[in-house]
C-alpha cells in the first residue's frame, strides 16, 4: 500500500495524525503530510506504508472529512 495527502483538499483538522501518528503529521503550514525521511521527500508522491500500519492508514483515510488522503493498493 502507498499513501499521500492531497494538499489542495487538506484542511488541517489533524484527524489522520491522531489516528496514525506513525504515518501522518501536521507541517509548518498546519496541513497534514506523510512522514518520510527528508532525503526521500518528493512533493505529492505516494509513500509506502508498512504492513502493520495499513489498517490505521485506512482508518485515517476514512476519517478525513475532505477525503484528502489518497491510498494506492499494491
């Protein structure tokens, strides 16, 4: 599974970070983003999710009020 946050749709409510803080965080602009190593950070790219976190990521996506979290199943 891979995931990304659509920055144009995110309103910064923080629900995703509360549900799965291992994957999501709020950035300096107050919007959600997927946590990745800085050297691997590509703007608006899908990021791989560890298998043990996939259910939490799905829950976060379902809880997003604007549908900003996009999931790509492998």
